[in-house]
């Protein structure tokens, strides 16, 4: 995968700060992993997004995925395959990652019930 840097705007940063306060999870990358996983589990595709503003958070793909970066890439590719998208096209993978991250972050931040790590686990296993 040619993606080297993940950039999120100020709105996503603010939502992640809310999640950090609520859950006690201190790292952006861990919260973004939860967001990606949550979005990928949805039955419907994420909507097209228009991201405005400068990057407020930047992290490398390796920082995002950590030791499981290949697993997250595999999950993203599986979603693309299931959706009939080209898994060999880097632009498609980058676009899908961006859509899923923003949707997942927004979804988790909007849930008032998400107040702890335990509630994130309950949310992820209740599907």
C-alpha cells in the first residue's frame, strides 16, 4: 500500500479528543483503529465526504496500524472486494480508508453511551 500518511481535519481531531476524554484511551491511532473497525462492520457503504481544512492530526500508516497494520489493510481490502472495488488501486484504498475513518470517528463520538473501553468492546461485539 502506497499510503504513508493519514491526515485528519480539525473536526475529526475534536471528535477524537472527546473520545479520549470519555474512554481514557490516550492514543489517536488506537481510537482510529476502533473507528475503522466500527465503520467496516456496517452493512451499508460510507457516504462520499468532502474534507475541508488543513490536517490537524497526521500519523504514518505504520503508526496507525502498529504491529497489526497488515491486518487492517486486509480488512480494508476485504471490504473493497465485497463492494466490487479494485483492491490493487491505491487511490481506491486511500479513499475508502478516509471514508471509513471519518464515518467511524463520527459514529463513536456521537454515541453518548461510549464512555469507556468496556463500552467500545460491547459496541463492537453486539453486531
